C-alpha cells in the first residue's frame, strides 16, 4: 500500500523523521510524491540510487532551462533573479567557471591555515558563555551559530561592524514559513541583503582586501567575465551554505553525543577520535536532509523506475545515509563504525565546496566544547527540543539547545 506520507512529503514528524524514512525506503528506491506546496516531485531514498542521481548527466540543476519547455511543472515559486546564478543553481560550463572562481579559497592549505583562527573564535565564544555565569546557556545562539557565521564572514571580508545586521537579515530570510508567499519581513530582508552586497562589492573594488569578495571582484574585472548577478548570487549562496549547515552539524552533533554518553566519554578521553566521529554524526543525522532540486532533461531510469522528462527530483541524503543495504545497523550511532562514508555533503560535481571548512570547524568545536565541559548536560529532555525549519525539506537543525555547561 502506498504510504500516505508521500502525498504531503515534508509534513512529517520533525523530531524523528527516521522511522518514516525507513518505511519509505523499504517500499523502494524511487517514489513519486506531492510536496507540501502541492507540486509533484520524485523522491530518491536509497543509497545507490541517491549517489547515481547526484551525479546523473540527465539531471539538471538549472530549473529555468530544464523547465522552460514545460511551464506546467513549476511555473510559480521560482526564486528571484538576484540570487539564482550561483554554482549550485547552474550546470556546466557555467558551474565549472563559477566553482573554479571560488574554489581556491577552500583548498587544503588555505583551510588548514585557518585552524588557529577558528580555534581562537571557538575559545572566545566559550569564554563568553562561561563568563556570563548563567545556569543554562543556549548553545545554538551562543556557539553553534556565531562560530560558522564569523568564519564565513571573515572569509568573505564582511566587516565586523556589519555582521549583526547581515546576520539578522539572513536569519529573517531563512526563517521557516509555511505560507505560500514569502512573508513581508523576508522580502524586506532579501532587499536589504541585495543593497548591502552591491555596496560591499563597490567597497571592495575601491579598497581591495585579502578576502573572497575581493577575489570575485577581481575575477569579474578580468577575462572570466563574472557578471554582477553571478557575484551577488555566489556571495549570497556562500553565506547561506556556509553557516546554517554547520550550525546544524554542531547542534545536532552535540545532541547526538549527549544522548550517547558512553560515546561522548570516549571522545573526551581520546580527542583524536573526533574527526571520525564527526563523519558518523554527519551520516546519522545529516544537517542537509534532502538535496536541492534537480530537473530531468529527458526520461531518466533509476532503480527500475523511469522518471519522465521535465520532472523535479529530490534526493533524501538523510534516508540514503541510513540505508541497510549500505550500512550494518544503520539506525545506530556508532562513532567507531568502520564505514562512515556518507552523502551528507552530496556527491558528484556539486559535492559540497565547503566540506573541508565544515570539517575543520566541527573538529575544533567538538574537541574544545566536550574537552572543556566534560560533564555538560542538556537542560531539557530530548522530547522538548524543537527542530527548526518548518516546511523546508533541506535543513534539519535545532532552533535552540539549552545546556548546563558545568553542572555542580
Ligand atoms: C553544496 C552540505 C557546509 C558551501 C552542498 C551540498 C550539500 C552540502 C549536501 C550539495 C547540495 C546538492 O547537490 O543539492 C553541507 C553540509 C555542511 C556544509 C552538511 C556543514 C556541515 C558548507 C560550508 C560552505 C559550503 C561551510 C562554504 C563556506 C557549499 C557550496 C556548495 C555546497 C558552495 C555548492 C557546490 C557546487 O554546486 O558545486 N553542501 N555543506 N558548504 N556547499 Fe555545503
């Protein structure tokens, strides 16, 4: 029998969607679903098919091109043009050019060189939390959000004096909403971001810095002919991709460890286990639960199903990461698991450009947080935690995580 959850995909228990993912996965690798907004899409839930789909030449990221021939699929709800021309929204050759322009900033040596600075930010945030002396602190607000937001702001060259404004515009813009139309505050926030980024580009052109926005401005003035819209979209996408996801990794990972005290104790005793544990956390509770949409250019056969041309496709990374055909005891968090390779950063040409940075931040965050507060515990029972992101299918994270850092 067809699972009724497929008729309103996304409208499920946010506290623990995994039992549902298991049911749907058991029913087959590919399902046609109706999304909460009424649109139809094809959902992929098993590992092999998910990996194949993420790298399939018949699936396009460019919704305007892929759907231009079929206005019936998605005629409304296309994102505003200001932010649509970034690497995750286009196919090669544009993808190759846009990704290359940003990729030097994420190379192995450039990311490794950030280690002392990320450590200093982590130490500073934890000093501040401790100095407040509050019995209960919100680890999302005081740590998991400001860490990646500060790092990506510094990387891009957003001055410190502007960060409160920029942070609050992005928070407003990305706040979950189940309304069919974007709320007025989100529209206003989006306009503020465009105005701000246009001004930032002008500032960097006049006074170059050692940062990624300056690099992009420079590239735009050279042969690469990066358009103003591509620059705005790229910076916008890097801010979005660079903070919310990592905030969720730090929050979800901390909850995962607090709920598995014996595994947390093992990390505290041997911090060299942290990088491997982070991979298992990414597999077990993926911050990006579903990929962004893809669109079939032609009929695409996957897992015995033919997805027709000009359809929307969404890949459940979170469901694929718990596929029993791929992992033994997939529902169990096991930081000592041998096979922790996962799809949490996607796969193929759109594999996360920031994965190295996210791993560095998680490594330092988990090592320092748990090393410094080895008896930390949650101030609320698990059932009282609120998972944010409303109807959005992509992200899974906590809106707050109240903890007692050093219980007496
Ligand atoms: C793409 C996950 C952190 C920048 C992706 C994709 C996933 C992902 C799943 C592919 C989406 C798709 O194919 O539909 C994550 C997770 C993160 C994280 C789980 C943190 C734990 C970051 C950071 C940055 C970043 C810190 C940058 C500072 C990007 C970019 C892309 C991307 C630029 C697009 C790559 C392309 O289209 O070629 N990320 N990400 N991400 N991510 Fe991340």
